[in-house]
C-alpha cells in the first residue's frame, strides 16, 4: 500500500467520520441549549474547515496532485494528531 493510499484511507475511514461525529455532537449540544456560545461557534467553524480541508486532500490524491513528500508529511501529521487524540 502506498503512502497516498494510507493517507486516503486514514482520511476517509477515520478522520472525516470523526469530524462528522464531532460536528453532529456540537450541533446537538447547541440545539439543546437553544443558543450557541462564541466558543461553540468557533469550534463548529474550525471543525467544518478541517472537514473541508480533508475532502480537498482526498480530491487532490485522486487527481495525483500531491508530491510524495507532501503526502508523507500530511500522513505523519495526521497519524500524530490521531495518536494524541487516542491517548
């Protein structure tokens, strides 16, 4: 499996679904409170931006627009982020 495949799988199987769950949970919390705090609005915006960036990376991978060193760097960064989150 290439690094590009690993990155694509990590994004599609773990990162994007995790972001979508976090967005849904935040929406639920906002709905229950009937009002969003500034912090919740900022968090929601950040999660949405991250999800958009992840989808863009998947598209770039599909079009072979990323260099191998970019792929390796993104993969390492996301694995580190995921490892820190699980710890």
